[in-house]
C-alpha cells in the first residue's frame, strides 16, 4: 500500500489532467470574453500569429521530447480564446445564438461520452495514432486550400463530418493514453492535447451545422 501511494504521488493522475483541462477551458472562456469586449478587431490577427507560433513551438518541443509548463498552457488557452471569438461570432450570425449554444452542449456531451468510454474500456486505442496524425495533416491541407478555393455546401459538409470523426478519434486515443496517469511534468501537455481535441470538435460541429443550414437555404 505504501509503495502504491508513493508511486501515485509521483504521477499526474487522469483526474488531475482533467482538472487542468477544465481550468484551461475556463481560461479560454475568459479569453473569448476579452476578445469580445476588450480587444479591437484590428489586433485579432496578431493573436492568430501568436497562436500559430505557440502551436509550432509545441510540435517542436514534443519532437525534442520536452514538455510545456503551466504558464505556457494558460497563455496559449487564453490566446486561443481570443481567436475563437470571431469564429463564434461568425457562426452566431449564421446559426443564431441558440444553435451555437446547442453546438457547445453537443460537443460537451460527445466529448464526455467518448472520454468515459475510453476511460472504462479495456480496448487499446493506440492503433489509431498513425491514422489520426495523417488525417489531421489532411485537414490542415484542406484548410489551406480553402483559403484560395471556396468550398461548396457539399464539401463543407464532408469536411465537417471528417473533422468530427477525426477529433472524436483523438479523444479516444488521448484518454486511453492518459487514463493510467502521466509524469507530473507531462500534465500540462496532456491537458493541452485534450483541450485542443475539445475545441476542434466544437469548431467542426459548428461547421457541420452551418453546412446543414447552407443546404436548407439552397
């Protein structure tokens, strides 16, 4: 019993990871409020650049086997909260506030269900890692193409469904990887991964609803 207690004291439990994720989500919400009320639209582009630089830094650090700290995590989630505001405002204009709220609740429900399943399941979802990484790169490439080639309602619908499936897969994969706990210094990175899964799932659900609305108007 003493050995087990000693081991757990040197491990970031899954519960602790989820607590830090919840705090990160709250920080992001505060960032969204700041984006809505305090930050001029002309400065949003600067926050997007900061967000991209920090994301690239995360990939480089992971490649080198290094971890992020709590200050990096909370700064990043605050910045992404700011950059989320124009996205949410745009979809709010298309869908209305009620549907945006429903999308957030649907995201929370899907995320919670998948996380609970992955946590309780005896299945090993590590086999999804390679496929999810390649599929995520594909989504990024599609995003770059969409900057130059407008997508119709059908492509937007397909893109949004793919995004929902891929980030649902990431929830299963990451929760299955973290449910046994991680080292204390790895907790911020684990929480960041789960945070990104949640936010991207939310965005793709919004995109899906917007595509459905686009179909109904055609």
